[in-house]
C-alpha cells in the first residue's frame, strides 16, 4: 500500500514538472509573440496611410 502511494506521488510530481516545463515554454512563446507584435507596429507606422498619424485609405478619415 505504501509503495503504491509513493508511486502515485512520484507520477504526480513528474506530471507537475511536465506542466511547469510546458508553462515556461508558453511564457517564452508569449514573449516572442509580443516582440513580433511590437516590430509589426513599428513597421506599420512607416507605411504612409496606415496606423496613427495619417490618412487612412478607404474611408478617408483624418487623424489629427
């Protein structure tokens, strides 16, 4: 009985470690996506008529 309990505890610990590794992987991916989002925003600001501070194509709205 004690051996079964110890075995279950070990399995549970391994599962927790796997979950922790998965979460850290997701954190890294989230950071990477955040960096890519910021880079995309910077690029969009360089394109005339896109983003803030200029005429938007199509509906002719002006920001200012």
